[in-house]
């Protein structure tokens, strides 16, 4: 599905799945709605896929489930982007330690 052909408020629906079967699973996810996302549009996708959107979602996980960490793998984005963009966003939200705090961590005081 070429989102550049859609306006920012175009609502993605199940009928869009027929366009590109190789992205069916992604479109299936984008057609599932919730109270937080009542409809999927290119604008909502941009918001959720942005570094700030990811930071907001991780902050929600920490607040709701007391998540102590996540594993981040890359698919198409270089991992350097996570370090250069996501880490500062998480630090600004107070959910990722500053460099000095990381340097003080050892296996002994982590397991204590």
C-alpha cells in the first residue's frame, strides 16, 4: 500500500488489504482499532511510528506493567538511530538511565 497516494486523514480499511498481499499482516494490524486508536490514517501511522510515538508507548508500558527493559531489534532502520534518537527521547521522559548511571551498573549490583 502506497501511503503517499492517500491523504493524511484517509482511513485505512480492510479493503486496502487486497492491494498488496505481501503486507497483509501489517494491514491487518492497521485495521484493528482500539479506544486509543479509533481509526488508522497515514497521520496516525506517522505519529505511532515516530521516535516520540515509540517513546510514548514505551513510557506507557513502564507505567502500566512496570516493564524494566525491552529488546530492540532492527528491521530496516540502522541500530544507530535507536541510540541517537530513541535513547535521548527515553531519557527526556525519565525512563532510560543517564550515561553515568549506566557506567555504575555491574552484574553484582544489578542482581542485588
